[in-house]
C-alpha cells in the first residue's frame, strides 16, 4: 500500500489534525513502517493458534460496594468557592 499526501490529508481531516510538510513526511514514514510490520505479521502461519481472549487466567478480585460517609455536607460546603444555602453555585454555561 502506498501512502500518499492525499491519504495523509484525508486522515488529518478525519482526525481533525493539521500537519505541515515535515510532519507529513514523518507521518508517511511512520505509516509505512506500520504497514511493513503488518505485512510481516501476515506472513506468519496462524492456522493452529487459538485466538487470545484474555491476557491471563487471573480473576479480578472486586470489593463490595459499600456506602460510606467520608465527608460531611458542611465540610464539602467549606470547599465551595460560591454557595447558596445547601447548594454549590456555578456559572451558567448552557444556552436555551
């Protein structure tokens, strides 16, 4: 597969990035290395290799969810830059 400047421009547009001339050349070189690596992997015979589903046989040890009161309402309100009785005051950021 040939990596062209048009392909770099399309990828940049899709990813909402901008590249200058030097960056495009570096990106082209990197993409060519990636494609070469993938082509090398495609040469391997994987007929008798089972797909890897899990990285290890270990099982996650999860803790039970427990409700704990770690900070009181009054302590939380002390950290508020602006408050209105029992509530935090924040600036309006949504338009109707």
